[in-house]
C-alpha cells in the first residue's frame, strides 16, 4: 500500500518548472510558506545568494514540522538514473573563527537566517573539531527510504542542490477568465512565472492579464482589513460581439457562429481549454484509474509508480518492490520496507547514502605505530626494531624487540639522548645485551635463559606453581618434566616480551639434559643394586661348606 504523505496542504506541485539553466525546479506551498527546490548543484554561498536575491532564504530545519515539509517536497521527485540519493544544502553554517561545540544541539553551527539556536538536530556524523575552518551542512534524501534528511558537515565549496524558503502572510484565490486570454503570475520569490494551474497564490504575487495578444491589466495580491484579495478581482476577457469570419472568432481550431457569439471546438485528440478558445491535447488521464500517477503520451496514457514500487499486471495499481531479493545490500543484512529497504551493515561497515561502506578505522589512530585498513576491519604492524605482541591490557602496543644476544638501542632523541632497549636487555656501552635472568635465581628449581626472557622448569615429580615455583605433582604428573616460559619481572623489564625465536631450541635442550641425567641415574642405581647382590652372594658361600 502506498505510504501517505504528511498532513499538509499541497497547493503547488503539479509539474516541474525549468530554470534558465535547464535544471529542474520544483515548488511546494503550505498555507503560510512556499519551498522551491533547485536541482542544479552549486556551492553553498551561491545557493544562499540566489535565495536571498529572490526574497527568501536558504532552507532551515529548526523543527520536525519543517523537516516534514521538506520530505513532502522531496517525496514527489522521481529517482534519477543511477542516483541512490540526493544531497541538498540547508542554511546551517560554522563561520571561520567559531569553534565546534560538541555539548550544544547545533554543535556551534548557526542558522544563516538568524534567530535563536534551535533545539532540533538530526546529525548523521559529528562535526570534526575546528576553530579555523568554515563548515556548512548538507542533508541527504535517499530513494530507498532510510537515513532521511540526516545532517552531514561538509566543505562550503563543494556543490549540492538547494531549497529556498519563502514566508507569506496569506494567499489569494486564482483569477478568472471569461473569454480567450491568459494570466501570468509572478511571485516575489521567483524570477520565473508560476504555473497557471495554481488555485492559490501567495501574498505579493503580481498577475498580468492578457486578452488575446494584448496585455489588458495587472492585479496584485494584497492584504486588506485582515483578508487577502486582488487589487483588481476581475473577471477578465468578457466576450463581446464576435464573428467566425474574423480571426476565426478567436478559436484555435474550429469556430461555429451562434448569433452574435461564437462557439469553439477542437479537432479529434484535443479538448477545449478552460478559456473556451484554446485547444490542448485531450487529457486521457482524467478518466484513468491510476493508483499513483498518470502520464499522457502520444498514443494514449500510462500509469507510473513512485520509486520502490512497480506496476501490477493490470498496469494501473502499484505493488512494493522487494529490493532485498535483488541483493540491494550486497552481502549485508537487508530488511524490505514499504517502498524501500533498510540495510543492516556488518561490523566494520557504516550505513551511508543507503549503502554499507567500509569504515576506515585507521582514521582514529587505533594502532601505536602502523595501521592498515582492510574491508570491514584493520590490522596493526610495527616499525623496524619493534614487534607487535597482542596483550590483554594493551592489544595494539608495539614493543622493542631483539632476536639476538646483542642489538643496537633505540634513541628517539638521536645520539647523546636517552636510549632504550628491548625487554630483557640491558644497555651496556652503547649496546643492548641480553640479561641472563637465570643468574638472578628467578626459578625455584630449573632455569633456561632465552633472548629477552627466561624459562623455569621443574624436576620429575613436580609441577609449576605461580610460573617460577614448583610443587609436588599428583598421579601421572609425577613422571613428567614440565618447562614453563615465565613472564618478565616489570622491575627489570619495561614490558612483556616473548622468549625469542630460539625458545623451543632451549626447551628441547633442557628436556634432553634432564632426560640424560635421569638415564644416567637409573644406570648408576642399577649397577649399584647388582653390586650389592653380588656381595651378598659371596658373603653367604662359607655357610654352605662347614669346616672339616
């Protein structure tokens, strides 16, 4: 079912106007204001000047009702080919020398039309902190129906469409023609004539009345005694004595004489216009039962649906298009809505102009040294002489690293300044040398030194406790040799470094050493038992042979 528009009086938008540049222009009027949408993209200050030259100002959105009025105007625009959204300037600006204020509703920006700061805002992205740059604001209108009219800070020199707003005290009803002629309405806010189909004209509108080819009179919409009326209310172009023999009686197509009057008619395919003399192409849409909009064509008419809908088989009614079936959100989540859809982005992506776009996490400097942005994520890396070691407390910290017994120090201030060594190394005569923690009795039983660290191990029958201590093992663990890499002492080392690339070489060496000691001990014990058995046998021999 087609969505309903906001409850407001739509007095104008009966078709597009054309600006002198050829760009489309649309107009919408409420009982006390008119909005003119200019599709031509221009810079902010040019848009501001054009609105002010016409007697209005660049659109402000001080409250939700003004936002609803703008949505009503934009909802009638046909989606441009290949354009997922339209972007417009609004009259909100941060002047150079003024600072962004995150604690305020408008973030320090001000409406160029003046007045008090409003308490309404609709920021899509928070403004970047600055006190030296001039910043302006655009709003985005998405044809998919999501993220509507969200405010985005932008440079004032970029180009966007714009909407001018004009306030009026009241309206006058359209003037009446009784004979052939035309009326040109000129509003104070537009250099271009208004459409003659308008039923109400804003205060200050000037009407030029033409009867035939001659301009007969002018009339002005004004206020008098609290009411709004024309200075010359008409009606105009009253018919007099006419003859089909003279200028076809004023008829555009066919003329039939009826006494002193004439009756005009039109050829097939045309119908008589409201002035009774002109002919226009027959409005086939008048009898059409189009659900949304009817368009007259050379061979007839056709029904049109708004963006997000498609014609049913009867070619008159509209049904919702399920954009999610067409993978409108790619591999992201998609929720179909009436006339549109809504994307639900995966982590690492942000919804922008109706599409999920990768977030460049590196802009927020999440890494200590180097950051590489990936689709939906990022990765950290370190400079030469440092190593990336994930840590629960500091998961993106880069630490000094040395994979050898000796390494040159890192001197941030250059020669002569303070220098630093990697964890587990000490500065000695301009060189970082590995500290042998095993000489400091760090382990309760066994210790193996590594580059930048050390390992503790326990003898057979013991298991590690608190990394550097050993306790008696229970059950099957009594026959196992346990080697435990230990964390560095923060009193000796600046951060937690790994044991180095040769960690497992030391582990294997320790295992082999302990296993060798164990085998040698078994061999010695076995030899000792055999010797004791041999001695006991020799001592028992004289008892078997008594003295003769």
